[in-house]
C-alpha cells in the first residue's frame, strides 16, 4: 500500500534524469575549466623552461585549487540559503557546494 505524504513529489522520468545528469556534467565541466584557467594564469608563467612544475608553482596551484573550492562551497551554501528563504523555509539539509561535501 502506497501513501503520499505532504511534500511527496512524483518520481522524475528517465528523460528528466538524463537531462539533470547532462546539466550536472556541464556545470562540473564549466567549473573545472574555470579552475584550470584561473589557477594557470595565477600560478604559471606564460613562458616556461622546465617540463615539471617547480616547488613554488606547485604550492601556488595547491593553494589556488583549495581556495577555489572553498569559495565555491561558500557561494553554493549562500545561494541555497537564499533560495530556501524565498521559498518560505530554511535551506534544507547539510551538504555544501556542488559535490555535497
């Protein structure tokens, strides 16, 4: 016997699931491309003499990536909180950012 509770929603169709997955892949790809572009411009000189990263470049890239993800999580949490307030309730659940960390 199946009961519908107050906030129950119908299950998405296969086409809707595929569309949601495609959208998520596009978002992750865009974020990755922005990360690479931003951190490369900041940490790597336009001309280089060595094939491998030196220690300073490596440390810069590590910090840049970490900061990029920290900001992404904070912005996502802020946007979720504002969306929850507009809908008249608190933002649901934990998580944070695009990856639910």
